[in-house]
C-alpha cells in the first residue's frame, strides 16, 4: 500500500476474497484486513458503490478525503490538524471502534451522514471499559460529521451500536438495574464528550447555540468503575463552554452495513441475539457462539444472554432517552426470542440430540434435534443461502413445532401434516441414503424424523423419481406462497414400531 505509506494503513496485511453483499447478490472482489471475518467482507461489498472490486483502504480514504476537503473549504480544519484527524478516523476504523454510515462510504453527498461507535470494541482485554478512548472517539465522530456537512447543519447524528454486547462483556444482564445505570452513564458520557468538542469548536469559530441550562442527571454510581464520574465530568465540561456549534448531536439511527463491518451484532440499544448463530462452513451449517457469548465471563452465558422481551427494551429506552438529542428508532420487527445456551439439567433429565446435514436441490440444510427422557422435544432448521425472511419463518415454524412437542402433541401428527409438502428448495437429497429425493425441506425433515423417532419409513413422493405429481407451476420459495394446496396422500398413517 505505497499510496498510504506513513499512515496507519502502512503495513496492514490484507486478505482478498470474492463475496456478495447478500446470498443473492453477485460476488465481487473484496480486500480487507486478514483478521476480519466473512460477515465484514460481505458488509464491505454492500458499502462499496458500483459492482467492481472493493478495497477497505481505498474506500476509507475516499470518505476521509472528502470530509477533510469540505472541512478545509469551510474553514473548519486547519492544515496542521488535518493529518491528526485523518489518523484518528483511520484508527477508529482499523480497531473497529467507529465508522461513518453507509451514505458516506457510497459518496452520497446529499444524504444526511451519521457516525456510529461500536461499544464492545472499547472493552479492555483485562476487563473494564476504555473510558478515555471512548470520549476521544466521541469527539472524533463529531469532527467527522461537522466536516462532512461543511459545518452547516445544526443537527448531527452521532450514535453507538451493540449496547447488549457491551453489557454482556461487562457481566451485566440486559434487563437489570445495573445494566440500565451503566447505559445511562454511557449515554451521558457520549453526549457530554461530543458537546464539549462542539464547545471547543465554538470557541474558535463562534457559538451558534446556547448551552443547555437544564441537564439530565446521570447516575451517581454504576457497576463500571469510573464511568459515572467520567459522565459527570464530560457534562460539566460541555456546560462550561461559551456556547455550542450544534443544537443536537447524539441520535441513534437504524443500523446499516457499517455496523456489520465493525462487528456489531445489534444496533443501538437492541437486546442481544442469543448465545449461538448458524454459520455455513465447507462441511455444512454449524452453530457457533455469538460474539456476545464469547465476551461473557466464563460460565455466565446463560445468565447474561437470557431472552428478554419488548418490555425490557422499553425500560432500557426510557433510561437512555433523556441523554439523546432525538428519539431512538423503533425496531421494524422484533426478532424471535433468542435461544441461549441451555441451563444445566439434572442427570435424569439430560438432553440429547443430533445435527443432520444434507443438501436438497443444491441448498445446504441442517436439522437439529433435542431429546429429553427419550422423547423428541425440540427441532431447529438452518438454510445456508436463504435470505433473512425465509430463515426467520423457518425458525418460527420450528419453534412452534417445538412448543407443540413440549406440550404433548404427538410427533406423528406433525409428520402427517408436513410430510410431502411442496415448495423450493426441492429435488435430489445428498447426504441421506434413506431419503434420496424430497419435495421440500419440511418433507425431508419430517420423513427423517418419522424414520428416526417413529420407526416408520415413509414411501417416496408420487411422480417420477420423486418429482411432484401435481402443480406444474414453479415451486414457490416459501410455504406461505403456495398457489394452491397440494393434494395430500390419502390414507397416510404413521405407526410407531414396537419397542
């Protein structure tokens, strides 16, 4: 990277891959630091304009250069401080602590820019929170937004992401008084540090807004050492300014690919996604721990990442909102309740299960089961290349079946209802010698469950080589999109084998 010699990019080793912004997008060449995962590569592909190669250094230098050019033209940046600002923005990106939103990466000059700080990246390896580094990042984020807008807007959008992952790393359950105290102090620190920087700009360039006379009172104490005192000090520094350059600064925004590039798992104050997530590997789809789970202190994953509902999120919002300049965005849709790592059970009720990996019509599928006392109690699906909507529907369906099994609904009833359903993906089954073809993922799954748990080997679907006997129209991608109900095999009964 000779172009960037003498900067933080000098000596950064890059890896190159081909990946699309999502499973349905065409792949493009992407270059990013070696240690960054595939999700970050896909995010970079989504952030880069056009369809050509995307390089993290080149794209970052584009928004850095554009912001500095506007700042110089507006008289906001001196030649002496420009290199310091540029290195500060590079450092935030390379440490995955902060970056601008998608509009800046794509060069959308007319869009309202934002800057997001990835909270878990400020957790220290030995425990604790880098308060000083976070306050400096807030100031750098404000300077970027001020430059990117040429100092004209009075309202800026500086926000943070993955509060839930930050709390998990600190050992604080999301829905707990200690977590809310820490979140309130964090929001107060964000606002105080950013407005103090706005006040320093006002001293040099002239004030445009008065300092607020009434401030929300931050918590006197939090479980995070030094955080409450730092928040109070930042608010006091802002109050001591002769005036401000901006009317409002701190605002949470809906996440985009910038959060994924930084490694944030949630946007703003959303609860954690759970303890595991499905990842496609060369050998199939496997469950791996979430980043939040890896940050949890040893043995506390189940306690810290227990599912929480909308009421917990609402309590968190009420705690943080007084320190925001504007209302936090409402979630478009609440995620399905996350599944944390199961709590230890007594020896007589130990759970057992298995994970089966097959390919149906070229689509990789994983079926996970859990048993208790010899009875099937839970199922779950993972599809490697389907979009978020399809995965969410399958997860909800599997959860509904699991609830039914737990309440005593016989497995045979589910097999009767869902074996031989027809929708894509369908076709040849690779990896299961007992079921060579299937008319859908559910068809294969429930015939497999019937074989494993009921001892019933159901016949192959009607039609040549297992092809659907009816419905010549193309198979839809979702069961809910079926143009007409398929004719069910009459007289089908599942009979459990003896023993």
